[in-house]
C-alpha cells in the first residue's frame, strides 16, 4: 500500500521537479517514510517527517474523493468557537481542517464568509495583503470544491452562484502553476525577510487535483528540529509535490489543525508550544467533511 502511494508521488514529482534544490527536495519528499492509512470510502491519511528545504518538516494529509463525501464551511463564532476537533465532533464531521482568518479577540471571521444567502463578514482591509482568493462549495450537496483567485470587489461576481464561500489566501496553485514568488521581500543578501510569506510557520491548505480528489494539508511549525514550518513558497511546492492542481492557503500558525474521527488530531498544533496533538487553538470556523 505504501509503495503504491510513493510510486504515485514519484510520478508526479518526475513531472514537476526542477533543477537544483527543488529536485533534491522533491526526491526527499517521495522517498520519505510515509505512514499511510486507508480509510473508509476511498479516503487516505498520510503523514511523514522529512528533511527538506534544509529543515525538518512534519506533514499530515487527508485525501478524499469528493463524490463520496460532503464538504461544508462551518460557521461557529463567539461563544460557539472551539478547537477544530471539538467543532467537528459537535457537527458530526468525519474529517476537518481549521478554517480562515479571524479576529482573535472576538472569535469572529475577519474575511468574507458566506453560507447560502447569509453573509457573516467581509474582508478587513488589514487582511488584503494575503487574502487574494476564495474557497467554497458549488452547491448545497457539497460535492464540488471551488477555489479561485478573487479580490474583495469581485466576491459577488466570482462566488455569486456558489452555495458558500470564504475568502482566504494566498492562492498557492492554479492549474498546477505556483502563484507565489520564492520570496516576497529580500534583504541585501537575498534572504527572504517578509514575516508572513518568507518566514517559516505552521500552514494549513485545502486543494484538489482536478480528478475528484480533495486534499486537507497541515504542515507543523514552531517546533524546532521536529516541525520547523514552511514559507508560503515552500507550502506551494509541497502542494504541487502531492499532485494538487488548485490550492489555497488557510489560516495557519497556532490555528493549524487536522482531525479525523477515528485517528484524532493528526497534526501537532503549536498553541501549547509542545510537539504533541493537544495544542489546538479555539477558532470560529472549520472546513468539515461529512459522510
């Protein structure tokens, strides 16, 4: 089973690998000791500890066929906010990843967030430096994930016919093309210095491969030598290594968490500053996956 997964990864990497360090990192990714668990209805859980990007990366993935599951944006603000795992269990989800950016004081979204005809929030001007896309569901059935580049003045035009939508970003991949630069800002030595884009942090992503498979990805961070975290560009590379076609970054940092009903919290949330599965942060929304 593991060899099948790695063979598929290797095929993807052979098509996408580039010269130099990226080729080295793609090979490290393919050759890693992936722990693979086959789940019900064609879903798969994968995790690995990998030396790549001259760092230690701790990666957790849930992959599932969209035709077998329903995906939902779950709004749970204020007093209803909670850990990703807690909200998911309360809502009866089978899988979940943390959602989008939010006001940490009031535990409400600070980006455009709509379910059906009800719009709960709009994107704060302070978030536009990173929020340049939307993720949502085509219709109420939740079988088709939608990911698109989108500025705040385009929300109605782009998502008006979708059932639900949440602004997020940066957009990482479009048709397999990486949309983010290697560095957003550099110093005189050419080293990336932008705090959000270039520094390494925990990251969360949702993406799809264009063949009916959805990916929930969490890259651990803030655990030196165990899970160093990634830059935005490195996050996009990992998405491409996994075979995603379209992908968008979600809220990260202490919010990053990936959960499954049988396996529990797969990632190592950083809010308790310990490399374990206990450090989830209270958040006001998740992306839930249902049978």
